[in-house]
């Protein structure tokens, strides 16, 4: 099988694999070569795959969709971080979450400033009318 994990910004994984284990809303499921075509929503969690040389790799994924069609498995998610050590992967994911939280906080602050400026302008406009 060929696994492709994509985010809006990049292709995170694109390689042949022996098996895949992922988590959907109803729990974990596995895919092996020859599995019937399959579509599932994914919940935030860990997607595990086994490479052709029997090494296990992990991808922390945000919610998304998995589609298996023939020998292709495509996973489209909002965010993904790949690694081969769960401890290191957890640290990377936590760092990414902190970074996204900071960016979100900055965006909310900028939006609040824009809204406050707009309210002031409307107030000034109302005060200048007879």
C-alpha cells in the first residue's frame, strides 16, 4: 500500500507501507494490503504505520479524513507531525500547540483592536452628524 498524509501546507508522508492503524470516531481500526476500499473520519490522535522494512512510525494528526482506494491510502488532516519516538513526538506536538495558541491569541488581539477602532470611528461619525 502507499500512504500519503497531507495537510493544507505540505505533504507529511508519502511512502509504501505494510499496515496502518488509525483512530476514527468509533475507535481504532487497521488497514492491511488487500483491505476493501474504505473511508473514515479521523479524530485527533496517533496514526501508526509500518514501513516496508518493519519499522513502526507515528504521525500525530489533527482531525481529518482517511480514504483507501485500491492500493492508495490518502489522509487529509488539518495538521500532522511525524516521528518514530512517541515521547519526542509528544514534545513536538505540545510545542506546535503552544505556537498555534500564541498565533491564535495574537490574531484575536488584532481583531479586537480592529473592532475597537471601528466602534470609535462610528461613534465619532455619529457625534459629527447634526
